[in-house]
C-alpha cells in the first residue's frame, strides 16, 4: 500500500515536471535581445553625428550606445567603417527643457528634459537600411537655485538619453520582422 502511494507520488512529480518542461520549451518565447542580436550579427560600427549646440551630450550618447551593444547583445564593435557588417548612425534630433512646477515665488523648480534620438542602421550583407526614433525623459529639481546649472542640465539630458536608448533593442527586434 505504501509502495503504491510512493509510486503515485513519483509519477505525479515526473508528470508535472515534464508538463512544465514541454509547456515552457514549446511556447517559443525568445527575448527581444535574441532578435536584436540576430539583426545586428557580425561587426558593428557606430557613427555619431555631433550636434554643434550640444557636443558633450552627443558623445555621451555614443558611449551609452556602445555600452548597450556590448553588454546586452554582445556585439563586436569596430572602429573602422570598412570592417563593419552593420553601420549604425546616431543623431540627436532634439533636446528640450520644459517647466513642470513653480515655487510660491514664481520661480521654476522642477523641469523635464526630453531627448529625441534618430537611429538608423545599414546591413551591408542584405543592403537594407532601417531607421526609427527613440525618445526619453527625465524630471529633475533644481533645488534652491533659481536657474539650471550646466551640470544639472548635462546630467538631466544624459539620463533622458539613457532612457531613450533603453528602447533601441526592442525597436531593432521589431524591425527585424519587417521586410
């Protein structure tokens, strides 16, 4: 009697584990980084178009994109366009600051930095070019100051750009399905 109960329990556990295994392996789920990695296979060259109004932030965006490509999808970055299988162009389309809140004296206290980045990539093997826009925001306070310092502005734009670049991999994954 005890051995029959043990056998039933073992069979139940095996059945449950096999059901879970087939359910999760059969659903076909793959993360967006899988498709982005497939889309940007090979060597990647990142070209940056520098905005003369804001050159510091443009360079920061390129560094963030390089870090994203290396850490998230394991791309091999090259520093010569001729060696690349994929050429990615980055351009800051716009940077804006807007006031969100005023203090009792009428001074601006809380701002929103908004960054729009244009991303275009060209795959040499297929001779296909795809492009899209990403945008990011960052809300920040200037504290007791009455104006935005360059440091706070730079930090706010950098955080907004990082927010925008988080969308890049999902946009590339979606673009991989479009012909």
